[in-house]
């Protein structure tokens, strides 16, 4: 069986990787795809500074804290992981693999990869590639985890920058159709045929 397509998106912090992941999810839903996985939007205080990150399940909208300056788990940079974040992440991935046509993972970086179960789940997903997947990853992943980087970068890789993000956003239709191909057509999913 041929591996499903993989779209990998990288770029420096704040360039818009999560925004692009959400736009891909919305565009895929708009053509009838069932989307699963998660995004990791920032949480900011009323005064503006970033306080942490949350996890948002793209299938049902459930949310859970990933990390914050006030959490009690393992420290990654200035943040500490929420002790229950890994269980939430693994349940979201399991749900996506059983219910979705397209999986979106935002993001694979030092914070997420410090969770052993998540690291194993991502390695398995990237090795088997059972469903079309869009995945964002930390811009230094190649140095910090060459094995995961190799698995992520085997298909189409986009480096998002301030200079090209509007161009990439303008190509959303093309990117989604490349990704889902037959997965959301009348042959394999709930959406319309994409090849007619």
C-alpha cells in the first residue's frame, strides 16, 4: 500500500505556522473532508506577553493546556508542560486516525517531543503514513532530532517566511487538493470527487 501524502511546514516562531494549519483545516472541511489532529495556539495575558500554549482538537474543538509559565511539569525553555497534556495529545491522535480523512499536527518541536508517548506516536504516524497529513515542525528540528526530521521531510516541505506567507495562503486550494487527493473523494471519504 502506498504511503499517504505528507505536507510539512516549517518556519521561525511567530511566522504563521499555526495560522496556516488552521487555514488548511478549514479549506479541507470546506470540500467535505473530515479533519482530525490538533493545533497549538498561543495563550497571551491581558497585558500581551505570551503565557503559554493550548492544544485544540480539530475534530471536536476540545481544548487542553499544553504548557505555561505556571504549570508544574517538565520545563522546556521558559514554559512548563501540563502534566496531563500527553494523555490529551495521544487521545486526539488516536481519534484522528480512526475518524478523519486528513490529519493535521501542529507542531513537532522540543516541547512536544519531550513527551515520550507523543514522540513514539509521531514516529509511528510518519513511518506508516496511513492518512494524508499536514504537519508543522520546529525550524531547528534537523539539528535536535535528525530521525524525526528525516521522516517529516520526505514529501513536500514548505519553509514559511514573512515574505512568502501571503503567496502560500493564496495557494491553499492547490495544497489541500494535492494533500487529500482521493482521500476525500467519492471513492474514499465523505466529500465530493476531486478528480472530475
